[in-house]
């Protein structure tokens, strides 16, 4: 069986909304072992939806639609599919009842426009929506083609997929060998350098190893095809270990782990605490740290010292250093790091000061120049200079600065 994903919505074509549904469905199809060769994004236009449908129904057996199931006039997915197959729409009373109850629970009457959501093609089965008003359908309009529709709202789509679609696939015997992946994450090494180190592994067939990079982070995805996840894990494990041995400390985590969560675990395991002092990152570093549940056990807080007087007043940065060397300097980075340790009473302090752009750079201090300070209570404080590409945008420089600071501390904690 070959599945095809068809996402409906003009907002997707315009880039107003990130198409996270396609990513989720692609990953799920791989997990279920269902072949998936094509994806389409089409606007809210009946004729173009029919054109996509005409092609998809000739080359794929499972057509998975998302979007266009709402009550507004531009929600045309189900009606267009029914029209394509010359099938009338039938109002289903059980859908009317379900929508009415959901609106009543919210203290609102069901509107007339919501009645259109109860219209589904004659002969189609309802794909229940436990939390939203728009149900989907499971329908076989012609031999060897099954159509499934889901709302575009990701939370609704995912719940419907897990509760109804996946069991349906299993009941039809459509699931085959699963494709299961593990993703190793790296910081402090270029994608090309890592690819050279693991070059022989990139030629493997099962499992496969594929590199990719984003925002300074490099990843290696190890994917195995097997009859079960357990068997896939057995294929992946030795390759994972080999990569870890090759990369050493440059490999910081796997799958959903982040630099912030890894640093947090190290701090927690060692019974140590952290505070941060940020200038150009404006709180990004603190935000990353607090995104991990339970971070209050090791992260005390931070100071966003954007203006020089705040650096002086709250972090004891010396005015003479600000005048002589500027806020973006080794001396100020060190004083910010040691100052936040003293003020917040932690074992470790991280500081970041730099020029994120797009303006503010000079010949001697260009956009992308960043200093990171690392201080340990009653120990030597260090600072590190980085020159990130001035061609990158402000958000990129800020994010990479924060991640680099976390990586510096990670490496320090490994050596303690």
C-alpha cells in the first residue's frame, strides 16, 4: 500500500502557517511501515483540489487529507472529494448531535454554518473528532483507493490519527516493516567535518545514516527498517555506539534532548547551580534553561543587563573597563559572569555580550562578535571570543550564542 499526503489550505501555500501536519504524518507512516512517496499542498480551490486528487488516486492507494473541514465557505475538502467521485453528500444526524453537545458544553448554541460539517459522502464512514467540531471520513470511493480526511488543527488531527486511523490501518493489514530512527545531536563540530569522520557509515543500506544541520547544530539520523521497533533498535544500537566513539564529546545528546536539558541533568547530578547574565541574547539563554521541567532545582535565575548602567549596578562591571574596552569584550564578559555568581549565590555563572546586528558593528567589532564568560564560585573565570557570520540574521546569532554558551558549560561539567 502506498500513502499520499494532501494538505489543503491557502494559508499553507502563502507560508502563513508552518505545515507541521505533513511532518507528523510522514513520520507516522514510516513508523507504521506504510510506503509514502508523495506529498501535496493545495489551496482552497475546488478545481485544483480535483486536479491533485486525479493524479493521487492513480498512483497511491491511501489518500490522507488534512485541512478544509471547518464551517467557513472556504472549507471545501469533503464536498470537493464527493463531487470528484460523483457522490451525493448526506447529512448525518449523529454528527449534528455531537456538534450540538460540544457547543452546549461550551455554553454556546451551534451555528447554522456548522451544519455543513455533518455532510459526508454517501457510503463513507465517520472518522470521529473527540475534541473538535469537524469529523473526518474514511471512504473507499473506488476499488483500491481509501480516502481519509482530518482537520488542519494539529491537536485534533493527531488525536484522530492515534485513536482511529492507526487501529484502522492495523485492522486492514496495511502495516509492514517499520522504519524507526534515532537522531544523534552534535555541537562544536561542522557538518562537513563530522561527515568525513563517519563517511563509511553514510554508505550503509540498513540502517542508513544521514547528516543534516540547522542553527549551528549538526544531527545524524540513524534509520532502520525492520519488522518491529525492537529489531530496528538492535540494528541501530551498534551504529549509534560507533558514531559516539568517533565523535566523542562533540555528541551531546539524542532525539528530544537539548543542550539545555543535558546541561541541566549534569548540574543536577553534580548538585551544582547556575545563574546567567545576558546582554545581546536578551533572555534567550534563560528561556532555554527554563524550558526543561524541574529546572528550578539547578537554575536560580538571570540578569538581562542590556544597558551599561545595569551591568555596573547589578553585576559590578567596572565602568573603566566599559570605557576602555567596551561592553563587548573579554573583561566585561568575565565580570558579568562572576558578578551574577556573587549576586545569585550559585556555583556557576554564564555571561553573553555581543553584537547581534543588523547594525552596531564596526571594523574592529563587527556584527557577529560575541564574548561568553564562564565563572565558577571562588574559582578562575574565563571568557571566549566567537565571530559568527555577519551574514546571518539577528535571531540566528542570538540563538547560536546561547547554545554555544550552554555547550561551553557542558564541556566544563564533563571535566569537573
